[in-house]
C-alpha cells in the first residue's frame, strides 16, 4: 500500500469515526470470504460499515477522530455506524452465528472505550423501529380501549332493545 493510499485511508476512516456513535473491533481469523461477504451484506442493509484495516492505520484514524483507542493485535475487522444499537446488533448477531471464527474484541461507544459485555448488552436493547412501535402501541391503547367500550355499550343497547 502506497503512502498516499494510507493517508487517504486514514483521512476517510477518521471522518467516518467522527460521525459514528459506535466503532467495534472484531477478530475475524478463520472466516471464509463467503462468510465475510454475508457480514458485509447484512451490515450494508442496516447502514453499518465493515472494513478490514491494518492495526496502525486504525489506531491513527481513531486518534485523529478524537475517540478512545483500543488495543489492536492480530487480525482485526472494524465495524462502525451512526446508530449504536444497530452497530452492536450487527456485530453481536454475527458473533453468535459464527461462534468459533468471529469474536468481538472491544468497542468504542460515543467516543469512549467499552468492553465486550457492554457491546453485547447494547445489542440486546430494542432498536429504533421497535421503540417507535412500542410507543405507538402505548399511544393507541386508550383509543382502542375506548372503541372496545363503545362497541360493548352498543351491543348491550341492541340486546336491550330486542
């Protein structure tokens, strides 16, 4: 990789990391190309980015982005996205499906270093769409109950009139 390409990659990654709410470092040793592509496809659908990056370039990018750096050794894959929960879910779900070949090493949530347990806990939280659905259900409950009550009253009046 040429020096110009390295500078370009560091610039790109530091800009991406600045606007990301979550950056997750994973060990991907032993993954096949097909498995790696399935991770990328799943991530792309959820607007999460996945890239294999050299450790030194990733550390420099994190420093330039002004976020905590994490220890990076061996082979690493970086997953990042603008939504914490979605990014954590992508990493955690893939780690669960490919247990022996893919492991979460560390995470950076809101610019601060986090451990694997925090990343997995974030992955278990409901996503934005789920929360909006729950909120809509709560808002609709009084209207639904009122409708059921009015319908029951109508049925009772019809029975009394008959």
